């Protein structure tokens, strides 16, 4: 499935990547300087900021704090407070608590972008596709709306990307260090946000299954791959379930939180079977998410991209990458249906795989600098409008 990188020709995609990164940072800086105090999801930012505030005031450690949301005695654990604890530890005298958290979120976003590019290269996508994919992510209206937000999203995505990248590298060149990294990042990701980690876990399963199948076709043992991938997924899953069990016990003891346990919210979070197969809901989700991730021009280009992919196998990514990306697109909505259909920020992780597929079709054979320029400009204008609203 995954072969060492081959030689690549020079093109203009690297220039567009650096230009996109600089322009995106300029948009974020302008939005912070001239825009509102809170951006796209005010309630989510307030929740995370309040948790950080109470963690700071009470001076609690990472493992002895029940994620204080409203201060004592109303301890309501929502997610494992990894981001909030990190934000509480960073002390920058010239920055407020809010700006410190946003700066930390931006660092996680930019680091995640770098890991995303490395992942694209290790998935056998050529350098042009890796650069254009990264440029589209770094200028995406949805990603820019959350790049500087006081939320856990960028940390959760970064941890998922590190876990997936490490596992891909391990599948190529088995190494205990890589397997441990994939497992530890997965544990942290499952604790930080299980709904984000679950998508990366689904992609890991598909890629590992492809490697196992290929090994058996060639008469090689696949036992190591099966055991290693299982450990990299099951151990984080156990960590996530342990946190859910502990937080439910805390919620049950609180008068205001007994209705917020995982059992109470399961029907809404997972949705019904009818919702999972409702074409109207899927259509609305796809249209909204595509416009937010790829911008209005990208939305218009999706149709031609699909047609081109079906007409020419040269404009498709390697089949295991195509299959894994398709799973990355649909796994979240299929499992956590209402969460993904109702909240725009849940489209961030599937958006990464949508961008990979989009770039593989349009930019795998040609640079198309005119198209990339228009897409980036459309994204930046849309993102600026979001952040200024």
C-alpha cells in the first residue's frame, strides 16, 4: 500500500503554500485586532474559557480536577481538560487569559497543518498534492474560523493527526517508538475529544486492513500489523471509556448535571437510524460543510472534480488512500449523527480528508496555478467575512 517517496518535480505549489500561510495569519491578526472578542462559536469558547479560569483559580492539577465549568460546587465534566490545563499553565505577562488560550490554539493549528502535510506525503500523495492540500486547509474558511478560537478543536485534531501519521509511518517501517507515539497520541486524543479521535481510528483500521490484506496476498505474516494496530486503537478506546465512566459518576452526583450523562445524551448524540439514512440531511450536511471547508468556489468545483475522478484513474489517489479518505468523510456523521449534522465545527476533521481527495483530483497531474489562486482568494475573502461578522 505505502511505498517510499519517489522523486518529484519542482512546481509552484510550494510558493502558494507559503503565500497562503502568510495571508491566513494576516487575516487572523486583522480579525483579532479589529473583530469581536469572541468569534464563530461564542458558547463553546465561553465554556472552554470558564473551565480554564476555574482550573487556574483553584490551582488544580490535570488528573485531580473534575473539569469545573461553573465553579464550585457545580463541577460538570464535559471533556477531559487537557487544553484547559495547558492554557492555565502558560503564563504570558503581556497577554490576557483569553489571548493566551487563543495563541495556544493557533500554535496547535499550525502544528497540525505541518503534520497534515507530512501525512499526505507518507500516504504516497506527491509533493504537489501535499502542498496544495495544505494551502487549502490553511486558507479554509472553517479552519481559519477556529484557528484562533478558544476551543479544544485544534488540539484534538493535532493529536489525531499525530496518531494517524505515526501509525502510517509504522506500517511502512515497523518501529516500536512510532507505535508508542501512535498509541500515546491516540490516548490523549480520545480523552481530549472522542468524536474527533473516532474518525482517525476508523481511517487507521482501513489502512491497516489494506496492509494486512496485501501481506496475505504475498504470503507474508500480518500478525505484527494486526496486533500493533489493535493496540494503537484499543488502548486509546479504553482511556476514552474510562473518562466517560468517571465523568458520568461525577455528573450523577450533581443536581444540575444528572441529565448530561452519556446515557442521557446517547440518543441525541448518535441519532436514529432514520436520521442516518435521510438523504435530505446528508445533502444539507454535505453542501454546508463543503462550502465551509472549500469555500464557495471550491463548492462549485466539486462537481467537475467528481466527474474527472470517475473518468480518469490517473486523477484519483491510490485506492487505499481513496478508501480511507472516504471513510474519514462519512464515519463521523454515521456514528455521531446529530452532532455532525447540527454543529459546523464537527466538519473540521472530515474536511481534512475532503481536501485530500479534492487536491488529488485537480492537482495530481498539473499545477493549475490559476485555479489554486482563485480558490485561495475565495477562501480568504470568505474567512475574512466570517471572522468580521
